[in-house]
C-alpha cells in the first residue's frame, strides 16, 4: 500500500519527531510513503545520514493513491475529495477551539494518542465516530544503548511546560551545599537561540526573586540535542521532573521512564495513559485555570480553554522525596520502564497505524 504523510519533520518539535518516526517505521513495514513537509519551528535538526536519505527519497516519491495522513495541528488539515483524509493530532487543554472541531469533522478519521483527547475532542464537538485512539511510542533499542554523563530536565521553554514552577520549586527547596543540581535542556522553537540568553535571564530573575545567597546549581543546555542522543542524558539523571500545565502525550516523560529514570510530572492530561502513582510521582493540581493570552498565534487555539495548576508545594515535596528516597524512586522507575517497553513502543504504534490505514 501507499500513504502520503503531511507534517513537519526536520525541527525539534514533537510533531516533527512523530512524523519522522512513523514515516520511517511504515517504510520498514513495506509501505511506500510520500512525505509532504509542513514548515514549523526554527530549531532544526539533521537526522542520521541513513535516515535522512530515506526521508529525502520519501519527499521525491510521486503522489500516492492511498490515504493522506496529517501528523500536525488541526489548522493544517485538508479534506481530499478523492482520497481518504486522516488527521493525527492532540491538544494539551480541556477543550479544542470550534474551528479545530470543524476541521476535524471534515476529515474521514481523526486520531488522538490518548483517551484524554478522545474525551476533550468529543466534548468540543468532534463527531465521536470519527475519533480513534492511536498511541505514540518510544524506541527500546535506542534507550537500551544510551550512556551519558549529565542529569537533565527536557522541555521547550514555553509557559505550558511549567518552567516557572520547576525553577521556583527547585531553587526554594534545595541549597548550594546539598549534593544536587538541576540540568535543563531547554529551547524556544519559535525563536531559537543556541546561547539561551532569554532562558538564562529568566533563571537569574527567578533566583533573584527568592532572595537567598545559597541557591543550588543549575546547568543549562540551550542548544538543540538530536533526539537520538537525548536518552543518554536521561539515563545519567536521578530524576526527570516536568510540572507541566498540560500535555497531549508527553514524549519526554515516556522516554525518560523507558530509560529507567524516575519521573515527576503533573497528575493531569495525556501522560496519565502510561504514568500512574505506582510507576511515577504525580504532582497534585489545584484545579484548572483559563489559559492566558500571550500575544502569540497560538492564542487562537487556546482561547476559552483551561489547563492545570500544578501545586508548587507538592512539586517541592516530590523533588525532595526522590532526593531522600532513592531506592523507592528506582523501584517506581523499574516498573515504569517494564510497562512502557511492553506496551508503548514505536513498532506497536506503527502497526496500529498500518492496521487503521489498511481499512481504507
């Protein structure tokens, strides 16, 4: 069979990573893929030479006759009159905007990675019969081979990721004379700055607002690190922490768990598909709040929706808990790794994609 995949594929975004990975996996499974790139972020990556050669060939392939699969935000969805049209997307808040619902309803199918989004999309007006849960995954071979030298917290530097809560919780909870450091792998995909000047300024601002001279150490990695190298960073960490306000999937938490690293993250949204109290540390929320308007294009997508308010106090408590209860944290991490390797791999995801595509 053949399929056209429409989506970003050469930047540091989650959508680009998902597009590349699914395209390559379908290629391995014998599907002829035509790749139609969507322009995306400014933080670009270059895949390994062998993968890049396959992706470039996919871009040169002639138009396909089979389904068109969009792996991107719903703004990009377009219904093809003569071919099945499928959108695979997600959103991190409690609802989607009306114009997204209209675009979804025009498609033949809409795939979301979690039950969280099946519910939020349906409640926002997407026809339930069009919605199908098709999870994403991770690569066990890649995380098994990883070796590394630094601990890391991995996030795009946007308010939704809760970097403000992360910084304040860490800087308030620990001091310079404790054997602890926070390494942040952070970047801004809309205005990529390899030197991380704006991020460094924010870290300094939060530190100064706390008003203590004995603040603990923070290391910033502001340059884009290729996705295939990130597991090495996770495996060197004692903990991965992300007090996010909402996630459609949360691939960093999935991959960190697959690497056997204890995870602290928010008790709300898409990652509860694979994380729970038995295999991770979940930050209680203080409820939901309206998503603020930031004066950016995404304001139209989030207008009228809500996201979580992770507890700062509980974020501090759980970071301290992992620091003082190392074996408990390692036991949770072992359980998470086992469950994720058994259930949430890219091969399983790609086979589900192929099964659904085969229906058309």
